[in-house]
C-alpha cells in the first residue's frame, strides 16, 4: 500500500494504556525519541498492539506544527520532536519544512510562508515538530 502521509516513522511500542473507548500507545523511535498515539481500543486489539510490537507512526505534513524556540508556553501537543531544518521548499501556497531528528529520521511539515518568515526558518536552524497524539495513525508491518 502506498500512503500520502509524508511522515512514516518506525518504532517499538513501550506501553499501552487502555481506556473505555480509546487507548494511548507510546512508542520509541530508533533514536530514543518517543511518540504517543491515541487510537481506538478496537484498533489496538485488531492490530495486536502491545509492548514490543513494531509499528509505523503515520501523520500528514499538514498535521505538524513547527516551533523554533522555547517560549515558555505550555502546549497540549504530546509529541515534540526536536531537530534541525535540512530542507525548505517554498511553493506557491505553502512551504515544506524538513527536519532531521537526532536519529537521522526526517519529519516534514507543511506551513504557510508567513509562518516560515516569522520563525526565521532556514537550513541549519534548530526547530521542534509538534504533533497532537490523536493525529498519529498506527500501522503494523505484515
């Protein structure tokens, strides 16, 4: 299957917390960074997700927020992946920002030109990708 989600990060499940309807799944990427996904309890069961399960975390570039400094602001986004801008492509509508994480994995974000300018984004600038946990879709390789 080919998927339009630009971000596909492999990891290993370290914890599953089941709720009445949803579940919180924590996974660790190859570089030690953690991602949390909120998925349905039914999905956890049907995919056989449990600790040590290898999964792929998928999320669209348009679901990624970008922050360039610690403003002291408290945010509800559970997933914070620090990295460095390695590519910046400005298109007619939006810009695509590619961050390299410490592990070498890449996260892509689609943001407005104004946001790029306001954040001072350029290759080499340190930035953090923010992704809300319910926007992360999990897949299990077969």
